[in-house]
């Protein structure tokens, strides 16, 4: 039988063993971290190689002692993203909304879609507390993600504002170029231009006809 002291020393090993075995499998690059009696297996898709401005999926497989999975429904969890290195009290860059997802062999674990605004290093922090009758201790886990430069730049609020302003100005310009016809209908400027040769032709015919009438009148006098 193990003594209480030895069991205490073995607890981290028993807690992380299932996750460590999975993390050591080839082609995977997961990170396992332990906080109190909870272990977390971090993963960032695609392939732990996120790009700025492109959606990346972040998920954390949480387990308790003995290897039991902690689903999101049993955890009051919050994910925050900071510029690395993290400084206590700083404002997070992102606060993604967590959803229960299924990834690899895990069911109902916390996950979120994250769009990193720029290339660089970011620290992801997952804070959690038990709910729905769960008996694990409150925890905090962290993970540093290295984000490469993406092909799709992230759209900032200022860019969206500029785009909206340009669209409004274009609409205003088109509106001022339109004219109103005699019957009250709005005629686009390009339609006015296309009607100009027809108007000239009609005027010329009218003038020609008027001249012919004048000449015939003189002949019969």
C-alpha cells in the first residue's frame, strides 16, 4: 500500500498520464499543464501554426485525477488572449466565447474560434471553477501561441469605418449626378448623356421642317 505522502507525490503523475500519452503521439504537438487537481491539454488548429487574420480553433481537454474528462458544462471557464509576455492586470487583446466542442477523442470540451490580429506571440489563459456538481479545484492554465503572418489581414474597426464612409460618398456622388425629368422621374446622368444625340436629331428635323414650310409659303404668294 502507498503511504499518504507517496500518493500525494504520485497525484500529478496519475493526473497527467492519460494526457501525456496522447501528447507524445507522433504528428501531434500538444502542451499539457497542471493546476491543482486539473490538467489541461492545449491544442491550436491548424497544426499549432495559426496565422494572423485567419480563424484558428483553440481547445483544451481538461481532466481530473484518474483521467476523467471535465466537460465545459461542468466548468465555469473563461478564455482570454494577451500579447506575450503577459503582465498582471493588463487588458486582454481578445476574449473569445467558449463553446462545447468535440475534438479528436474528447467530447464536450471547451473550445473557441480565435482570429489573432497580428503576427507575434500571444498568451492564452483559461480560468475555470467547478459547477453542476463538479468537485475539482479552481484552476488557471496558460499557453503561448506563436502566430505567423497571414494572407488575410484582420479587419480593424477603423478600416470598417473608412470603407463605410467611402461607400456613402460614392452613393452621394451618384445621387448628385442624377437629374429630374419634366414628368418628375429621376434620370441617371449616363442616361441623360445617351439621350443627347436623339434630342439634337429631333431639333434638327423640326428646324428643317419649319424651313421647308417657310419656303413653300413664299412660293405660293
